[in-house]
C-alpha cells in the first residue's frame, strides 16, 4: 500500500489521507488516517478545521493511525480562548500595539489548556468540535456535532453538547485486550492477513 498518496480511492476527491496534506510541523498524523469533506477541499484541512492554532503557543494536534475524521470536524486551540483570570473579558494583550503592552505578554490573553491528542482507530463524527487540552483514547467514537471538552476514554462512545458518555463500545475486559493488541501498529501484510478478524470479530455481541 502507498499511504504517501493523497486520495485513498479512485475518483474520490472528497477523501484524503491527512498525513499526505499536512504541512504544519505542529500537526502530527498517523498512517492511513482519513478526512472526508464534501463542502470544502479536504486538502485545506489545516486552514478550515484546525482553528486558533497560532505558532506563538506551540501547542500540537496529534492524531493516531487509522482514525476517521468526518466532514466539518473542528479542532479548537487555546489561542481562541479569552482568559477567565482577568477582570475584563477583552483580549488586551493581543492588541499590544494599540495599548502599549509588550509583545511578550500576548499569551496572557488566554488560558493555556495544552495539546489535542487523538488516539488510533478513532471515529470523529460530522461537525464534531474537539477543544484544547482534550485527549481522546484509542477506538473512541465521537458523535455528530458533539462538543468534546473533556477527555474520552478508549473505546467509549460520546455525544451531545457538551459531550457525555453514551456507552462503552465493548466490555472492559475486551477493551483491555484490544489496547494490548494494538493492531494499528502491525505492518500492512499482517493487517491484510487479519482483516477478517479486524472487520468482523467485534461485531459479535458477546465481544
């Protein structure tokens, strides 16, 4: 397989391998992770979907392997915040030139929440919003238009505004087994050899 190519499917320009279109060094994406966009060019993911991600803050978007990101999903970073520690909600430090403030204080305009980390084999639904500082575990499912403001454990389905746990995808025992298995780290040949298991085994209700 050639994951360096942009489009996974012939004649489908709405779906891209994200790793192949990312240029920002503070956005790290694993192999085979896809993004679909039927509204905008999916190659513009950085511009349209990663918001308030300014270099001055040096925060990162980290997405694992084999993750699926649906159209319009957004990743909202710290620089879009207004600090809640200040007497005023106004972001004076950003307009340092206007108010004679030192540029070194610009980060005082927001409360730093940190990186956004998305695990492997995660499914992020249509127009979901992931906020700064959130970690989403391997195998999790983020519902359509969910607003995720807190960490999501592995193999957990969440939805709503703000997002809340709907249910676990599997039993705790099986989740532990899958996290130890880490099939997404297998080489391509081993994945091919085990596709029946990967695609079908977990459909069993007892799993």
